[in-house]
C-alpha cells in the first residue's frame, strides 16, 4: 500500500478477534468504534495512516 501511495487503510475486525486486534495495533493501527442507527456494531474498524 505504501508503494502504491495509499494514504490510509481501513479494515474491520471482529471484536472477539483479540489476536488480530493486537497484531494490527502493534503495527501502528488504531481502533475507532462504529455506531449505526444508534447500535454499536459487532466489529471494530481500525485505521492506519501512511502519511
């Protein structure tokens, strides 16, 4: 993604997938919660900024 000049990456991870969440956080991603129609979704979105 860096070579293709992407500015960021957004992915979804199930909240129960603690191993994946720890992996992405250790590589610089951050979690932000998602709410839709007043309900919290069962997954967390994570983003990594390449700028």
